[in-house]
C-alpha cells in the first residue's frame, strides 16, 4: 500500500519571528522591518522573545548564546524556513486592482519553492512549501491576481479571460513620457482627479482605463547578498491594450510599449527560468 505524502505544507509565522530568524542568519534583506539599531535593548528583547516562541511551539531548538544563537529546525519548519532563509532565486509579485493591492514572494531553494503572503491586518506571514516544479504555476497565479488557489496550468493560460488586455495592434505605438510627469498622473488618477494638463492624452486614457497593473522583481542571490535580475512592470488597460513599462533612469523617462498578455507572460517565464538556472549554478 502506498504511503501518504503531502503536495504542500503551510505554516504561519509572525513578523517578529521571521525578523528574528533573518537577523540570526545574517539575512537582513529578508526582514520585513529591518533592524536599524542592532544594539537597541528593546529590539533585542523582542527578537529573543520571538525565538523563544518558536522553541515553545517546537519549530526550533535554540542553543549558543543570545548574541550568537545556534538554531536547529524541526519539520515541517525545516522545509519551509530552510528554503526561505537559503533561497537562491526570489520573485516578488505586486498587483493592483481597483479593489485593492496584493503582494507575494516566491523563494526557491533546492527542490522546494516557498510561497509567502501576508494575512491582512494580522502581522502574520503564511509560508507554504511546494515542490520546485510548482514555481511557474504559482508565479502565474500571482501575476494575474488569481491567488495561490488558482488551478495550475501553463503560465499564459493562467490569465483569466475577464479583463484580458487586447493584443498589441499596428496602431499602438510606444509612448515615452517624463518619469516625474508619469508618476504625477498616476497619483492624480488614483486619487480621482484629472491627469495633469501636460500628460499626453493617450497615456491619461490608458491610466484611466487600466483594469490592473503590477510589477515582478526577480533576483538571484546567496547568503552574502543578491544580484538583481530584473524588474518587469505592466498595465492591463482592457480595450486600450496590454502595456509593458520600461524605466530609463538615464533619461528620467518612462517608455510604455504595447504588447500582449501572452507575449509578456512568455518573456517573464523565460526570465524566471534564467533566475532559477543562475541560482542553481555554482558561484564563479
């Protein structure tokens, strides 16, 4: 008779617990609230309390000293936190719709990918460990705002039909606007005001029409830091098209390039594959 097995395992941690572990493992880049005053007595006490809380619920065994703790993980925490703390490839996906915003992260390490989301208003992070092969479906479901419960599928197919942007068409051309003016237009429209008078009408129209927008940040890193692998920003303006945004820091400009959801999905998937491959490669 076959033995039972789990497809995924999920554990909730408080912000304080994750911050304490990030500090103990010298991974300040993982902390939601970085410790800016490492020798502050109150902050140090909070972290020690958080670590003792993890001991109490049999998540870790704590040895060493308060200033240099030695931590041993118990299952299932070893699987979840092991990938979180040692991730070589990370994706952070942010999406915004008229109903609100959502953010999630993926941490890939060895054969595991951990999906992290915040439980609204609770200062709790839910970390769920999946087989590494689930990373593409998780990325797709977060990108299109469907959430982690979306049915798995290919990356492009995961985009819901509702609100799908129109494919790029010959009459759509790249638009370039000053970065400051673009940000001012986004702020004004989000607040229910008219776009600034100097903003091109086409840009104002697609900002008014947008059904959703978001960004995906990829990085490959080790314990000593990270190598940024790219930021992908997009706007789904419904019948006015699907657009990818490029920030030209040298010219302080934003380029809005018409594309299609499928083409964008394919490029993002390829970028994520590159990050996973880079993270798996031995350091030079």
